[in-house]
C-alpha cells in the first residue's frame, strides 16, 4: 500500500511567545484522503499548531507548503485561499444570519445587481444536502442546535473548495448520534480526497475514525504513527510521557459498593422538580457520601436538572427539602445559602472570572456568601488558597496569576476549590472533565471519589459514560427531558446497559 | 433508522415555525415603528382635523433631510456593533468650512466636494482608531467628535452666512406637484437610503457588516475582511455626516460652530426607534428612515399642540424607553 | 524599566507631568501659590477646585463602567439636581438660611438618587443595555430639568450656597474637600470591603458571577444609584458656582468628559478592573488641559481639538498594537479571549 499524496507539509514549525517557545521544530503532514489526528495534552501546542496552519499566528521559523507550494499566511483569509478551512470547537459562525448566509458568506453568488439571493441560497442548500442536512437555508442559524451549526460550518468549509479541513474538537459538545453523523460526513469527505486534521480528547473517537496520528508533547513532535499500529495505552503514554499508574488506580475503584448507610435521611430531596420545555418533573434524593451520576445525551435534561437543582434556572414546579426541612432554591444565592454548589459545563463563560486572579476566583463564592461588606480577611484568603493550591497541585503555583492564563484543567481545579472553600453539602458538577487533559482528568476523578468518601453528596454529569460508571454509586438515566431510570451501580452495570437505556424507543424528541 | 436526522433538525414544521418567527422578529421592530408612525398620523388627524396634508408630509421630509442622511450612516456603524458620536460635530465643521471657503470666493463646485470630504476625513480618523488600533468605538468617535467641534471653531468662532447659489440650490429649489413639494436635498437623502439598502442587502460588503455585528471574531475566522469593513463603515458614516452638513448648511443658510450639537444622539435615537439593535447585527436602514420620521413627527406634533419645547425631550425619552422595552421583550421571546 | 513602561498609569502620569511642564515653561507663575486672606490662590489650586465637579461624576462613572455599563445620563441628572435645589431655595422665604440650603441640597440629592435608581432598575431588572437605558434619561432628564425651571434660568442669592463652590476652609477651597472626601469614601468603600472585587467580577463575567452566588443585580443597581447621586452632587457644585440653574447648559457633555477621564485612567470600557487613582489622574489631566488652553491665550472654544489629541494619544498608547510596536513584542493578529498557552508563556 502506497502512501497517498501529502497535501499539507509543515516542517520545523517554531512559534515563540515572549520568553517561551510554544512550538519547537514541529512537523506535521496531512495526506489527501486521510483523517489525521493531532493529539497531546493541554498545553502541548495543539491549538497553537492549528492556529499556525490556519493563519491566525505567523510562524517564526519553519515552512508550510500546501500542494507543494510554500505559503506564508498573513491571516485566516490567506489560509482559506490556500484551501485550508477550519471548524473550531466553539462554532464560529454568525447566529444572527441565516444558515445559507453562513455557508456562503464572502462567497455569495453575484448577479448583475449585486448578490443573487436565489442562486446563493440554492448553492447553500446544495452544499448542505451534500452533508445530508435537510434544513431551510433561509432559516436563522440561531434556530438550530449546536450539532447542526457544526455541520453548517463544515458545509461552509466545503463551499470554499477546501482540500484541507481542520476540525478542532468538533465533538466536544455533540452527543453520540451527532458524533456518528459527523463521522459519516468526515468519511465521505475523506473518500473524496479531502485531507482532514482532527483534534479530539476522546481516544475512542481517534481510533474509530483516524488513519494517522501526530502526537505533540511540550511543544515538540513526539512522533507520527499509523493509528492501527499504535495501541491505545501506548498513545496515552506518549501524550503524557509517563506511566499510566495514575489512570489505573482510578479504574480500580470501580468496585463501588452501594451507599455506605442505607438508613440515613437524604441530604437533599426534590419532588416533581421541573421547568416547562426543559425538564419533566423529576424526583431525586441525594445522600451523604454518595456520587449520583446523571447519564444521558446532550439535551436529555441532565444539565437542565443540574441547573434547576442549583436554582440557576427558575423551576416551574417542585419542592425541595434539605435535611428534611423545606426550602426554596429559586436562585444561585439561595442555593449557596443552603450549601449547594454547582460547577457549570461551560467553564469559560459560566465558571471562571478571567481577569481576576486565582486567589480572587477561589474566594469569590465564599465572599459572595458573606456579602460585600464583610471582606474575607487577607490572612484567611491566603491560607485557603495555599491549602487548595497544594492539595490539588494547581499550576503555576502563584495565587496572583490571572486565572485566564491557566490551562483548562487547572482552571477547573480552581473552580472546584472555589466551591470546596464554602464547605458545601451538595456538589453538582456538570462535565467537570470536559476538554481537559488526561492527567488532570484523572486527578479530578480521584478528587470526586475522595470528596464523596469524606461525606459530601456529589451529582456528577459527564458525556463519557465510562466515567459515570466508574465514579457513581447511583446512576440516573435521563432521556427526552425526563428521568427514565435510576439504578444502583455495582457489579453487572456497565456502559452498554446505560447506552441501551438511553437509546430506548421514543428517543426522538 | 431516521431518528438521527429528525433529532438533529427537529420536525420540518418546527423549523418552519421557528424560521418564520425569527424572521418576523427581526422585522417586528420595524413594523412597530411603522405602526407608531401611522398611529401618530391618525391621532394627529383626529385631534387637529387637517393634520395629514401634502404640506405636512413634504415638510416632514424637508426638515429632517439631514437627519435622514445621518441616520443612514449611523445605521451602518451600529449594525457592526459600533457607534459614531462624531457626526453632530461634523455637521458644524463641514458647514462652517464651506461657509468660510465660499466667503473667500472659492467656487461652490470645489467647496461642496470639500465639505463632504471634511466628514470623510473625520470618519477616516475614527475608523483607523477603531479598525486598526482596536480602540472602542465610543471613545474613538468621541475623539472624532471633539476634533470636529474644535476644528469648526478653528475655522471660525462665530456663525457665517452662506449665500452661494450652488449650496442654496439643495434646499431653495422646490419641485412642486400640487401641494406636494420636494427639494434636491430630500431627493439626495432618499437616494442615500436607497443606496444604503442596496449595499447592505445586495453586496458582500453589506453582509460582512451584518456578520461583524453578529460576531466579529467569527467573521474574522471566516476569512472576512473585518478590519477593512469596519474602517469603511466609519468612512461611510463620516461621509454621510459631511453630506448632512452640506444639507444642513443649505437648510439654515449659514455655517455655525454650534450646529449639530447633540445631533448624534438624535441620529442614534432615530436608528434605535427604527428597530436596529445597538449591539449590532440586526436592523434595517428602512427602519432608520421610519425612526427619523417618527422623530420629526413628534416635533411637529408638539409645535401643533403649542406646548413647551422641553416636552420634546421627555416624549422622545419615553418613546425610546417604550421601544427598547419592546425590543427586549421580543428578544426574550426569541431566545425562549 | 519595561515594567514601569507597562504600568497602566505610566502614560497618564507622563501626560499630566508634561502638561504641567508646558504650562510652567510658558509662564513660570503657573506653579506659584499665593496666600491671600488666609486662603491659597494660584493656578494649581484653581485646577483642583474646578475639577471637583468632574471628579464626582467621573468616580461614579468609573464604578458604572467597571460593571460593563455606562451612564450617559449624568449630564442631565446634574441639570436636574441644580434645578431642584435652586428652585427650592428660590421659592423659600429665607434663601440665606442654612436650613433652607440643607433641605434644598437633600432634596436635590434625593431626586438624583431616585434617577440613579431608575437607571439601575432599567439595567439590572429590566435588562436593557446600559447605553440605551441611560440614553432615555439623557433625553428625558434635560426635559424634566427645564420643566422644573419652566425653561427659565433660575438665579438666587444665598451665602451658604455660594460657599459650597467658592468658599475656603482652612486655606483650601471647600469644593476640594468635597472632591477629596468623595474619592476617599469611595476608595474605602470598594477596597476595604469586598465591593471592589465583586464589582470587577460582575463586570468581567456577569453570568459566572451570578452562578458563583454574587448578587450582581444589587451591585449593578447600586453603582447606578451612586453614579446618579454623585452627578447630583456635581450639579450642586455647578449651580453653586454660577448661582443659577441653567437646565440647558448645566453638565452639557460632562458625561463624555467623565468617560474620557475614566478611560485615560486606564479603566477599560469593557468593564472589569478599575483604577480610582487612574480616574483621579484622568480628571486632573482634563482639567489641567482646559486651564492650559486659557493660560496660553487660545480661544477656549478650540479646547475640543486638544481634548481630541489627548484622547487619541492616550488611547493609542494604551492600544495593544502600539504597545507591541514600542516593546517590540511579537505581532499576533488576534488571540482569542482565552488563550491559556500564549498567556501563560507571556509571563
């Protein structure tokens, strides 16, 4: 079998930011008709590499040639005209415009009197149809789900006749069906000779779809491999550059027994908690020392339930009891007063306060609860921060760093610290491990187990069912905005069981 | 299994409904403005008897022709999510510059382009700051505002009369059909509206304007020339202000360093009343035209009712409030 | 040196020093302070005294801007406060008595507090964009001020009232005490309590702050109330200075000067981190600039040109692009808002 032609050949790419080399002599080759994975921990240089390929950053050293011609990209439009199109993790389209416009923007078909909208929309519809997307190109983009928007972004990439498609974590907000759909599209494009660069944190997805993988570590190329010839464990080892004992130790904890003491009263109990259009009324009991996993697809109601539990959204129905006494949790403040903590799935826009320091971010929750007039004394702040920075191994270990300068995993740890500082009795974590590197993931998983062992009641949401099964004592299965099953975790419960529960009839919403 | 498709896109009917609702929503604010306009005319007619006359309609356009041109430029800027505070001062600068040059015996064929160009230059300065140096539009155009007002005083510290035929022609000439009358100034203003509509809806530049207002970061990553488009938008606004200055000078027959004081707010108010959202990305230039007419009608009505002029401020403030709350409710419904 | 250059107050302070140097060079008497009747006089004292109005408005504006807001209505609010206060004094039988003046001031401040609360209500409860919400009052407020004065310029004679803007206490202008007091009180309020951090937190990321349990609604409401109140105080200073309520011209464009002062002082219009000392310097720069122009014999009407130059220079110096050029930092076309890698590395 001969290797297909190389379309993009990046050699010796070096990008320096003041003081540090973000990329140091990195090579990457993309071949026509292949799906190529770019793997690495957070901070390994993946996103910098993508930005170099797509013209967002200029390279300091090295060459990028596309189709044999050496290119220098001065901006994203240069990269696009060289045939490289990119779909970013956060869909970068304009939600105020129609689907068709988003597909065609900058490439509208022009007639004698300016843009010929009929022809433009027809071309957009054609492009969408190629991805089997039967939606009205005149409908506004905002009326579609993130998954559809992602496919629209890919349609756009196809319209500009790209020979290279860069997909930066396209699957992180998609559920299983949607991922399958995306993969089908990717395969079709690959078979048409498009070179695809695929970035994902999900190892299974890499093995399902990719032909080759380039591993980056600390800004350097670790190597390029054929996926079929590289065992998963070895791939992870190459990404981490260390042994996998960390991960294994967590995996061993799966043999959870049931909740320690069946007799205790629930910490928190909700009856018929619901919100029109978001969640059918749900009953749920949370006990001390127990991790309750919410399993379900994106949009199944798992996030909605978490937000209602915390009062982040307003519930239409339902009663809440905390340790037996009735309370109203109608807003985050009320939740905080009842020592309920909630970490949102959207770390960047609903979690961190980017321009505040790590210290300020950590004490924010505590301070909010005390009110503005009673400042947390500085000595106490420093003590708290030092404790958590050490126990969670937050890096860099400087409390006065702005939190936006931390990697995703470290930001997540700071947010956890923010909540733990308030000594919560219920901790709700929505996708705490999404988009962070494998090492940090293992640490956060271990932390969750530990917190539960210490008597906290944890609600845990993750798209990775393996993780839910591994950590939870009890699992609530969500589907179509309702709780459809609740099962005690233990021997004999595995991911396949959850998948079949989630996928049972009537899944179409 | 067809499930994935359906779960991705929802049912066809749902898509249709949402499309219709969303498309209506973006026009709803404009329709509300038109409704308001009709209502005001109807009430005026009911209250004063012969309110709706060709004369009233003609003078509505005549008295607000410069504001229409300003609002056109402002619409471009606001659609990108920006704002241009300099336009009021440009009116003074452009008018006074023209008056001074004419007084020195320059021919109007040279002076008129220079008056327009003076606005373009101020727009270019604001545009450079916003587009290339990424200074917030509010502050950048504030600099433009101070600059133009100051330069007006540099040109002349007091008002200068204009008696040149070339400039006067814009307003003094009246094409009359029955009681209807229209001046070249009004025609010019409406021409600007028409051109702006075409540019915004039938050119790639126009669509880029909307895209920037929707999400500038995305627009950049989509390979659109955000920097250039942003720059040009301020250039357009400045040029419109220059033209408005020309019409205003012709309308008042003079150049005045105090002309156009606060007129940038009138233009912004008109654009907002016309249904354009200040964060950008949504709105129509035809809405802005309606906004100006509503604005003009309020002034006429208050004159008709012969009540104190400060009620104009209060009424416009109240009207802004109503419109903004209305848009807010629409927006909330759209998101739900 | 690099750290000094990058400090956000570096350029504003340079600008202020340059302005003072320019004045002194053109007329050395600029720096001289004379004692007359036990009170200090001189250009510098005048600058401090005259900056009091703008100081009050700018400090309020800074808090509003820190929450991602803007308050365009301060000029109109200022006019309302002058109108209310002077109309009350003019209507009273003993305009010279302390009680009348105190009642009038309380009334004026009370009304402006209500106007501030109204702005805060529109922004924090109804959820209207600040620029529009306050635009409403910017229009209507001036109308209301004219309504109160019936379009007249109300003038009064009242010794206690005159004292506010023109009197001296322990050798220094009384207005200066007001301005220093306001700056001190606000500084203590925001930096000795957690208010400052919570305001910044709300300004940087409102939704994340809400979910962290911060009562952002109350905070936002509060800053608009404070802004209204301080604008009211500025209105009293203004009307005391001219001893007249001029609904048309009182506080005209002061919102722009205030915003300018805040921005010169290094607080971003995008909200978040704010700097009280920066705002104070910004106000002093603007006031010194105005004095300079009068001092140099240039027609005051031309002042805007110089303001424009200051805005342009200061903004350009604060602009990332120019800093990159100066410090020869690498050119990056536009990093995304959160770029962990790049940012970590730039440390």
